[in-house]
């Protein structure tokens, strides 16, 4: 029980809720905003992401400058960057096709289900299957079939 | 149902502040797609990949972040002008997607699989790479963000036949 109620997890739950709310209010959970952006009809989502990245960039700069410590862990904030990994470009291309097909991404799908969007339930199932497939592939490559 | 939407720049500032708050509160970058691996690990105990490395402890902040997202989506829907109701409407996409419910469902499952597999192969999704990685000016993330966007742009144009 103590493990489930860890402070970090409670903060994460709250931040997840905030994220879902903001994605929804930004229009990222509304199918048409995706099509309209890619077809150059309406740039709502482009405006959202560009503004968000600029604001976050300033914030990251300030957090680094003042060597801010995390509230949950007490340790200095870790600005760990995702490394380049083999398959990044292929993965990103597949992801983009999925984005174009479903007008959604992994972060918006849970919010879309809660908004009553039936389509999101199927996309969610697909997301789990796709993630599972990657795990199976990795397990097969590294464990069932170790390179000799 | 129709969700009430803020002006783009207001939502953008709010999401930027969210990214900063996430760093400050949790001490690490925000991300969404990794949490799907936690769910896979909880559902299927036999796949070793979801039992090791970043998945050695499945009851972590990635899982709880993902659980939080629908709560926020629900609050947004309940506070929208339109009242909450179930709907399979997909707006402009209804004109170009398969017309039967079952074919539409299969289409979405397939698209979702590409999202899930692609995100793991690329290491992160739109949030981890484009938003948070972009804010840190991380070169691999910027590359991934550009490819995400370019690929989705081409796909959407092919679908809508322009």
C-alpha cells in the first residue's frame, strides 16, 4: 500500500490529469484540428506546440540556471535527453503514418476515450498491441535468440 | 461531442508551463508512450522486455501519469458547452475512412499499432520527442519531431487526396 501511495506517483497522477485536460482544451483531442493542420486549413495545433516549446525552453533554461531541485525527490532536476537509437527514423515514419490515420497520439488517446470518443478505444487497443509487438520483438532478439 | 477549445497561444503557454512544472515536481522530463509499456508488462508477464531496464518497476510515475490523462480529459469534456455523450463521429475523417463501423475499427486499431510500435522504435512520442525534447533542443528529438510531422503530413494528404 505504501508503495502505491508514493509521493512521486501521486504527483504523476495529478500531472497526467493536468496534461489530459490541457491536451483537450488545446484541441489536440479533436480529430479535425489534426486534419486541418496537415492540410494547411487551420494552424491551431501548430500555434499550440510552437508556443509550448518556446515557453518550456525558457523554463528549462531558468531551472538549469538556478539549479532547481525536484519537489518529489529532493534531487537536482534531471534533464536527461532521449538518445539517438537505431530505428529512430523508421519508427518516427511509422508513427507519423499512425498519426495521420488516427488523428491522435499516445498522449491524447486516454483523454479522448474519457471524452466519449468510441474511435479512441480502438486506437488505444492498437497502441497496446503495437507496444506489445515491440516488446515481443526485443525479447526475441535479446533473450530467446542471443547472438552467438 | 464537441470540446470547448482555448485560443492556441493560451493553450500553448499553459502546456509550456506544464512541461516546466513536470520537471520541477517530478525531477525528470514528461512523456506518455513509455507508460504503455508499463500496461503491457502488467497485462502480460511473460514478455521479458517489459520486466527489465526502465520497466523493472512497473508501478512507477510513467504508469500513474498515463492513468491521470483520462481524468483530465473527462473534466475537460464535462466542463465543455456540449454535454458528454458517446460518439463514433470523427469529423472530416468520416468522409475518407471506411464507412462501416467494423472496418473503421480495424483501421483505427491498425493506425494505433503503428503509433505504438513506431513510438517505441523511435524512443518516444510527440510529447517526449517533439514537445519536451524540442524544449531541451535535443538533436535526436528534433529529428524525430520533424519526421513525425512530415510523415503525418504526407499521410494526411494522401488520405484526403490533395
